[in-house]
């Protein structure tokens, strides 16, 4: 189609409007031209697609734009007062309006005029005469580009908000020198530097200890993960402190796939490293203390056994000679000497248990026989405290255990029951087969153990505390033996019952004979 010259329009031409590009809906155009006829004509063309505000000069256009920001500004260059180029400079100086697209209209077709307008900041330069279709196309294009830029800026602002609020450190480094392009607040706090000291500076200058991983990523183009990477952080007083960072570094690429920078996501692992070091130190100290304790127990046991051996040998010698003098005194000395010897053996057993050197002499044994051997051991304290004893351990309950050690365990349970039950108390021993196991229970009617003092899990000796029991003022202290149940060859540690009037309730699950 041919262009049509319209009289009075200063050489502006027109083309059929249907061939123009589809307009951006909802757009708004600000038109500035001192020629009333041209201004009116251009308004009629533009307002078929967008809202149009037409003014007669640059000053009026600037005021209208500041009052209501348009999507596109169309301005003639040659106008009285504030001309088109001066208007352009004012717009670019205004932070709120500097991104608004500006199209300059001029009858000057020279390349220098065009360059001057574009260098001044114009988005486009339209030379008269021009077709209406060309005008619509250029306005529509710049309106779309402006909206794309606005959406891009909005997305960028949202992304920056996310990065700034991220709980981990995020940083972007550009080029081979790894210049900071971005560092979110978490990263700045982590490295002890404000953003102003980082952006634009090379990591070589700021944190040389972090360069090797970044170089590795930049050169290879492959991501790298570093755990507890050592470095230094600047403290407020200007001193440096050891720091450990765990971070992932990944390459950033351009549209052609070339590496142009590195992105890192990191968090401070310093406290984690310090806690682990403290734990390792504590563990080493505990192991050393445990070793010293074992050595002390072994030494103590042997030192105590040395004076006991001649005492017991002398008492045995007097018995074999048939000496009749002081029989009660000799019996008292021998009984207590053997009791102390038994305690020494227990002490040495603890040492062997701790070192994993306990050897069990298992044999298939009648449980009732072991119970009655234990009763013989504890008979003196039962008679002295006048306790009533009920024993229900039927014959035929065969167990595969170390007899000597199980007698020791049962004796300890009975001794505790007798010691911490009021005089003339009732103590019961029950043995029974339950499923594929044999269970032995010792009950008494003592004061019981509070629930919050019951032992948790397995251990050696557990001191459970002291308790003043009404109505009497006697302070009861107890020691609960757990491990020897296992050492004797049984399958579980004792269960303790804290019900009223129960100082000890022990349940030992013994392996039935295979």
C-alpha cells in the first residue's frame, strides 16, 4: 500500500491501521508537541489503541509525567522553552521516571542528530515523515519492552529478597579473579565483613584462604563440596579467629555455556567442629580416667588380699591343730576375714568385667540347689534380724549358668533384702518356668525405691541415693547390683519395683537348659 500525504500534517504519512502490530492493552502514552494540528492528528492515531495525554511543551510533559507516570513518552525535539532533549535529560535524572521509554520525533534526518538523541538517552528516534503504522509499531514495541523490563526487575527484586532472607550464606563471584558480585547478609555476617567491603573486590584480596576451591570450580566447570573448610574470620576488634565453613560451589555459565563465575552456598560449621573436639577431649579424658580406675582397683584388690591370706591361713592352722581356746572369737575373726576376702574377690571381678576378661564356668545346675547355697551364706543376718522366709523354688528347674557367680548374685539380693527390711519382716523367693525361661524373684516388705531413683539401663554398681523413711528417722542407703546378673550367665539385669513397702524387687531371667 502507498503512503498518503495529508495536508497540514508537516509531511506525516498514514497507513491502514489494521496492519499495525497488536497494541499492548491498558497502555498509556504521553505526547508532547507544540504543533497543535500534528498533536491532534497523532492523538487520534494513538488513542485507538491506548490512553493518550497530549501536551504542548516540554515543561508540561515533565509535570504530567511526574503526576502520573506513562508507559511511553513521545516528544518532539524542537519546542519552545524546555525542548525534547532537555525534557529527556530531566526524565533520566528522575529515579522514578528514568526507565520510562522515550521516543524522539524530529524532521532532522541526519545521522548526527539521530546519534545525539540516542546518546542523550532516547530509546528511539523517529524521523518525519513517518507512517502511522511505523509509529504504532514503535510505540507498541517499546511499551512491551518496558513491561518486560519491569517484570524482570520485579523478578530480580523478589529473588534478591529471597537471597537476603536465606538462613545460609550465598555469594556470587565473577571472572577469574573471583570478584564479589553478590553477598547476602548471612554471608556477610559469616565472614565478618559488611557488603560494602566485598562487592567488586577480588576474593584474593579479602579471603585468600577460600581461593583454591573457587579456582578449582572455575577451571574445571564442575561443582565442588567442601566440608569444614578451614579459614579465618575478622572479629570486630580487628583480630582473626579460626573458622570452618561447609559450602557447595557451582559454576555460573553464560548463554554459550562458558564459565563466567562461581556461586557458593555455605554455613558456619565452626561450633560443630569445636563441639566435636571438646567431645573427643572429654572421651579421651574419660578413657584415661577409666583406665586409671581399673588399674587402681586391680592394685587395691591385690594389696588387700596380701594381709588376708596369712590371717586365713593362721585360722585354718589353728582349726587343724584342734585348738579349743576362744572358739567364738576365732569364728568371728574367720567369718569376717572370709567376708573381706569375698569383697576383695568382688573388687577384682569388677576389674575383670571392665576389661572384658571374665570367664564363666557354665554348667547345668538345679536352681533350687543354688538358692539353698545362697541361703546358707546369708543365714546369720536373717537370724539376727529375725526375718520370716518363704521359699518356693520347685525341683526340676535346670539352668545353664556359672554356679558360683549366681550364688553370689542371689546372696547379694537376699542380703540387701534382709538389711533394708525392718526386723521380723517377710522375704519371699519364687522360682518358676515362664515360656522358655526360668525366672527367679526376690521380694521383701521394706520401704521400696522411689520411681525417680530407679536405675536406667545397664551398668556396674549404681548408687541410688539416701532416703529418710517415716515414721522412723533411719537413713536408708542402697546400692543396686546390675551387671553380675549378666556375668553369672543370665539374660537380663534386675527389674526394680518402686511400689510402697518394697525396697527391692529383682527379676532375673535365667536361660533354661539347652
